[in-house]
C-alpha cells in the first residue's frame, strides 16, 4: 500500500528539525568543522527536496501538488538550510 502525503512528510520531520536546530544553534555540532556541518545540512535539504518532488507516480503520493500545512514547514526548512549554508560557507 502506498504511503499518504502525511506519512511521507512525517519521514522528513527529522530533517526539518535538524536544519532548524542547526540554524538556531541548538543542535550539538561539537567537534565538527563548518564544512561537515554544511554537508549535514545539505544532505537534509536534499532529502526534503526529494520528498517535495513526489508527484503521485511510482507508488508515492502527490506531495508536489499537495496543500498540506506540513508541506509548508518542509519548504521553509529547505530555504532555511540553503541560507544557512550560504551564510556559513
């Protein structure tokens, strides 16, 4: 059985939380270089961008066309992550 939009977006919640916490300085990055932190943020941005492209094919729900309020949080986290990387490169 295919996942629902809510289930797929829930899979990205950890990435949203990580990006936002790193941005606010509340994620423990002790011992990591800025390059390593940026790579971690980028991996999570990539994960969210992939989820947000799901279009209803290949057993995935149509997240790209969804208006679910959780999607807004994911889109905002992608922007936050990209800005963080730009500001810390």
